[in-house]
């Protein structure tokens, strides 16, 4: 299996799977039945031996709880980072208001992640069928993430994870962080990330940036749109305010939740913004 075949395989799952469309039996509004969730994915291939992975263990970056690619999978030779941009239908949900996310975005958050989990499992099985080892940290039993502050749990840091898809995407060559803390790729910020580790040696990408926030113009559009007041050009991003606001969406839209404001109708929505 070569780089191009792997890209074709994963892209084929995104193109062809009915799980990348909202099913009739779970739809919030009838007109969203069959809505496609993700566009064609973008790939970045990282080197698991990149010393920047060690830096992620520093407290000021992520922390010692971050598990390196080798800790997840001894013998790993390639980190495959995948960006799945949301379709225009998801980004332009018709019932969006300045305060609340659209039904389309809620489907993108919840059914979109369910599709990603399936896509990862299918992709891992496909790589293994060629005789290589592969695994997706986010599907592994050791994976954890905390979307609240970690005061009650000393081993798990708050607002963190032992495998951060954005940091992995940054190292692999997708793009850089933005003021909202989302990662801005060549196809923008509005989408979700996933990753696979494998012992297949695939040609790596070069990072096209040197600074952490290089792709962000610091225009402040995301700060103006944030209904939680969680983003500030001067103070950066307040995860607690963001998370508390997400809780109000969970109460209102149960069993779904989410917020689109820092990812849509901003200059970095679908591209790297001009400075
Ligand atoms: C915890 C979490 C949250 C928390 C905290 C958010 C955060 N930014 O960390 C809360 C609940 C607030 C949250 C909210 C949302 N989330 Co969220 N969340 C996560 C999760 C589970 C872990 C993130 C994590 O590990 N953070 C760790 C801390 C350390 O990150 P940080 O403080 O931002 O990191 C900074 C430092 O490391 C610093 N730094 C300092 N020195 C150095 C040196 C180096 C070398 C580097 C690289 C960095 C660095 O740079 C970073 C940026 O400032 C990931 C899934 C995953 N496993 O990756 C999704 C994830 C980050 N969330 C995502 C999304 C989409 C959202 C929401 C839009 C919700 C929604 N979908 O409706 C909102 C708003 C996002 C936002 N603006 O932050 C996406 C991001 C997509 C993107 N384009 O970037 C992710 C990747 C999920 C996914 N699978 O796609 N989320």
C-alpha cells in the first residue's frame, strides 16, 4: 500500500459511506434528511520521531499526560492526521441564530463524530489487511479527554486529552492554531480532526509554517461572534467560559450539543485568511 492508495482508501470511505449523511431516523428537521456532513478529507503525514512530540509533554504545552506516538504504538513509523472539512450545508445551517448553533451543526458535531469513528475503524482494518499494524488513539481503551476543568481528578488534566488531534495535526503539517485555539488548515478551521498511527513507512510532509499562530490574522472576528465571550484578542481563549456555554447547548439540544460561532462566518472558515 502506498501513500496515494491510502489517501484513496480513506477518501473513498468519506465519499461513499451512507454514515457521512444524516439518517432519516435520527434527523432533527425533516429537510436535513440525507444531508452530507463532511467534504473530501485533507491528509498530513507526520514523523513519529519528530522531537516536537516530546515538547508536548511539557506542562506549558499539553503536559506529561500526553502520550507520544511510540507510547501508543511501539514501532510506529507514520502519523496520519486527517482533517474533515464540514460541508456548506453544515456550515450554513438555516436555523442558526447569533446565540445558538443550527440543527445542521449539531448533526455535524454528533453524527459527524460517529462517522469519523467508523471511518477510523474501517481505515485501520484496511491498512491491516495489507499486513501492516495500525491503530487510532481516539478509539483505543487508553484514550481519555476532559471537556471540563480537572479539579476533581488529579491524573487527568482539565480541558485536555492524552492525544490532542490539533497538536498532532500541527506537527504533521496541516496548519497552525488560531485565536479561537482551533487549528487553521489550508481548507480553514470549520471541520474535525482524526488520526491513525501505523508501522507503514509513508512519505512525510514538511511543515509550511514556523510559528504557532502563523495562519491566524488575529482579526478578532471569532471573538466578536462568541456567544460566551470566551475569546479575546488581548487575553486569548477562556476554555471554562466556552465549556460552560457548551453545557447550556447540551441542556437545550439534548442529546446533542455544540457551537459553530468561532468556526463559521469568520475569515478562516474555509481557508487561511489574508493578513
Ligand atoms: C478538551 C477539548 C475542548 C475543551 C477545551 C478546548 C481546547 N482548545 O483545548 C472545550 C470543551 C472548551 C472544547 C470546545 C470546543 N471544541 Co473541542 N476538544 C477538546 C479535545 C477533547 C482535547 C483538546 C486538548 O487536548 N487540549 C489541550 C490543550 C493543552 O490545548 P490548548 O490549550 O489549546 O493548547 C495550546 C498550547 O499547547 C499552546 N502551546 C504552547 N507552547 C506550544 C508549543 C508547541 C510545539 C505547540 C504545538 C503548542 C504550544 O498552543 C496551543 C494553542 O494555544 C479535542 C479532541 C482531541 N482529542 O484532540 C477537541 C477539539 C479540540 N475540539 C474541537 C471543536 C470543533 C470544538 C468546538 C468548536 C465544539 C463543537 N464542535 O461544537 C468548541 C470550541 C473550540 C475552541 N475554540 O477551542 C475540534 C477542533 C477542530 C479544529 N478545527 O481545530 C477538536 C480537535 C475535536 C476534533 N476531533 O476535531 N473542546
